[in-house]
C-alpha cells in the first residue's frame, strides 16, 4: 500500500459496499504512514455526508488502518471515557490525496 507521510494532512473517504461515496473526513493528521500501517488523528474535523449534511467531530479521535486486515479502528476520547469503534471494510488505498475505504456492511462494533 502506498502511504501518506507522517506530518501530512489527508482526507478520509468512506464508500458504501455498492461504491457510492458515504462520508468524507476533511482533515486527518498522519501520525505514522508506512506500507503496512497508517495511523491518523483528528479533532474538531469537518465531516461531509453524501446527503449534503456536514458536521464537526466532537472529540479527538485516532484512526488505525492496516494494509492486510479488513477493518479499521477509531479510538474516540469522549468526556465520559474512551470508545473503540471497529468497521469491517475492504482493503484500503491512498491515492496521493485521500485515504479511501469501502465499508463491507453497515454493522459496526462500538466498545
């Protein structure tokens, strides 16, 4: 997997399993970017939904992507604790501007 370099800012594009764009996170700071792992962070980041709605994230989050595993994990640092959200997806790729992921289903796990 081609990866963004640490210190760069990227977008994250999430697509539905049918290929339609679902959601775009505008600014994610890359903390680590290698051929196997991308770790990013965002806080108060604008998110654009495919239906035209936009919102700003409420808490800091760390996102983890691995080139060989079919999931992504977000760690959300909320006021009432830390939450981990795991999404099942196809393998992800970086196109030089955005990190692109395709969600396999709408079932997510939040702990």
